[in-house]
C-alpha cells in the first residue's frame, strides 16, 4: 500500500464515521472510538509504509550497490506506541561476506529488537510507576505478545550507568553558590530467589540540592535537586557512587565560590565515607534520627519524658558528651528493659558527636528530609507492597526512578535511544555512512511533490462539497425532540 492509498482509505473512514454521527447525534462516544482506532491504524500503517520506502531507497541506492549485494527480503513487524508496524526488511552482504540489514543499521535498531523507541519508552514509563503486568497491558498490539517478563527484560536492559542528557555548562557559566547540601538514605528492597522472598537489597539514594524555599506555610521544596541511586554494593561500588556525585558537582558548580557541602548522615558508614570524596564536604547529623534515639530512651525514664529529652538537648547544645554518657548510664541502671535503647542511643551519639554538634551550631545547616524522599522515590514502588526483586531489576529501577525525577518522564525516550546506541556499538552495527545517494533522494522528492499536488486537489474537492444533507439530518433530529 502506498501513502496515497493509505490517506484515501483514512479520509473515507473518517467521512463515513462523520455521516453516521450526523444521522445519530447521540452516538458521539462511538464516533470518538472509531476516530481513535482509525487514527492509530493509519499511523501504524503509515510508519510501515515509510520504513518500507526507506528500505527500497537503500536497495536502489548506488552507494549500496557498490558495497553490498542483496541476500533476501522479508517482512518484519515492530511493536509501536500506535500498534503493530509491518514493513519490508532487506538483508545485505558486504564484500567480506558479513550480512546485515542496512535499514536497521541506519535507524539504530539492534538485532532482534521488537519495540520502536517510543514504545519501549512507554513501557519503561509505565513500569516505573506500576507493575510489570500493567506496563505490558498499556501497549496495543495485534499479533505480537507482550508479557510481564518482556517488561522485566526491558528494565534489566537499562544501561548500568545512565547518561547525563543535559549539556554541560561552559566553565565560566557554572553555577556559583556558597552552600550545597547532600542527603542520603537507603531503602530495604525485598529480595526474590527461586520464587520466594529471602532477605533484602539495600537501595541507596543520594540527592544534591542548593537549599530550600517555602511553598506555603509549613511546607518547603528543594532548590535544583538532582538524584543519584542504585544498589552500589561493597566499598568499591560505594566509592563509585560518591565519585559520581563529586563529578556532578565539579561539572555544574564553581568550586572556588563554594564554601561548604553539607552531608547529612544518619550514622551509616556508607554515607559518612562521602567526606573522603566530596570536596569541602562536612558531615552533619540527621536530627530526625537523633530525636528518634533520644525519645526511645526517654520513654523508659521515671521522670517526665519531655524533661529527659530537654536534658539531652541541653547537654548536646553545651557540648558535654561525658554528661550525656552519665545520663545514659543512669537510665540503664535504674530503668528495667532499657538496655537496648540506651546502647543504640549511646552508639549513635558518641560515634557521631562532631556531626551532631555541627547540626546544632552551624547556622547554615538545614533540616533533613531523607526519610520522606526514600519513601516517595523508592518505597512506593519497590518496598511498600509484598513483592520481590532481582538484583539487576532493583538496581535498574532505582536508577530509572532517579532519572525520571532528574529529567522528567518525557526524557525516557533519550534513555532508550542511549541504550540502543550502546547496544549497536557492542554489535558493531552502527554505520556512519549515508546509504541513500543524492540522485535517489531527488527522484523520491519529485514523487512526493506529485503526491502533494494530488492531496491538494482532494482537499479542494472536500471544501467544495455540499453540507445540505448534514443540515437536513440535524434539523430532522431537532424537530423530533
């Protein structure tokens, strides 16, 4: 089917649908459904026609004839965002005896790929929010089968290290700020093994921002946040995470004008190690976790809880770690069942005393919201429901959810395009040379001009068409009311 036949069929379908609606104005939902189906079918068939045309132009090209011979032609079907796209697909052989499809090479379509770029982006977008099965059901297809395993494979295929899609600023255009803030925490993601849930993965979340601004009374939002995430197991991978954060700061901020990077920590060793990699980094304690330990201990005291909490705060503010240790010892000795709470509080406070002092006395330190960010970025998709994850799946989902928050859902297509470029490079299937010569393009352009002239004549005919029948049909229905 050529483009003109396709357009003629589409227009006739629309006009027939319009006629049926004019005769029965109460069938608007049916009209809408028909138009959507016609449009999607027309779009899918149009994409197939265009790809077939491109394949034909490559076959006819003089550039191709010098380097490649035709081996065979067959039909290929891709899953697109508008339905199945079927097109002619030619296999060629070069002078070395190697075979390849030059059309796939030119449009960066990896071997055995079943999805168009936009269709894969849509699957990833749905899977980032909903279940794999929901993502599979979101794509319309005819003869192809999409299962939740297919969606899982797409998640697993995301590159291990994601690209930064925003161009880096020029050295003299880097942001100049005095203070940056790093907050980090982890989520415990249920591990799946042999169909059962066993243990947890630690999904690490780090986000960098320039400060906080008030949205409304009692509510603030981060200024220019950027998220980093993944599993990053082991000391080497953890170091890679912090080096990635430091590189982002180097690339986007003028470090000469930067006075301090505050690293908010809940006492975790992997977070505290950030000071070894972040230039001008300074550890500050997460006061939320500090309060949690203090309140847990204060619940065991015979005195009023708020009084005990006040004592802790007074000794912390006056920088008296010895007095804090004495208070904890007194509570453990006189309050039955307090041993575990006291020991956890003692360990947190004494191991992080310098960071706690910074949180209380440095006027530039802000409150920490890491718990809430972990909940919204990771937990709502990955751990708040009874589900299990593989190591690769949990790592890639962490990265995908951070990517969406950094660049927006509409940029997932760039992530897919990057993956395909990398895969084609691994397959050595990216051809730099143009496979359609200029004379073939000129001949095709001439044919397109003739097609446009025909379409203009069809449009003029439609504009001159009578609307009398439609008017009479509407008057008849109004008269029957």
